C-alpha cells in the first residue's frame, strides 16, 4: 500500500489534502491517505455516501495489481456506470409507467450531462480512454 501511496504523492494531477494527522491526496473522487502515527494507508471513494467509504475488494485488487492511476480510473468508471444504470432505470420506469415526455426529456438530458462530465473529467486528468 505504501507503494501505491508513493505513486499518488508523485502524481501531479492529485490535489494535496495534507493535515497534521495524515498525508492525503485526491484524484477524481478517490482519496488515499496515510496516517502519520501508524503509517496505515487507506483508499477511499468519496462519492458513495455522505461519509468516505473504503473502496471495495475488487477495486482494491486493481490498485494492488496495476497501481494508483489504473485504480483511480477503475473506481471512477465504476461510479459513472452506477450513475448511468440508475438513470437508465429511471428512464425505463418512466417509459413503463406514466411515460411523460417532459420527464423523459429531463432524464435523457441528465444522461447526456453525465457522459459529458465523465469525458471532461477524464480529459482534464490526463486519462486517455
């Protein structure tokens, strides 16, 4: 884990979140922090709830096998896939329910905005996908 943390320290795209208790970096909603006292390293997904949650086991495996940037990309893409699936479910529920044109148009705009934002963030963070 220290190797992954050192990769994050060297990554110039990361935002520096150091404080007196810990060193931390943030990139695309993924925070990695090392406690100063214990030296323990945690990788957190900042978008899962109002509290930061540790990345899940499968996402952690990507960090372990492929490093910081690949792990961040994996968490980021998983997050946007969850959001897209939620919007697609809303769209399907509306089509199979009341089928209101204004609501459907709003959901389609939300999907387009989501895809645009995803592309923008990947470009801004120097990811070539």
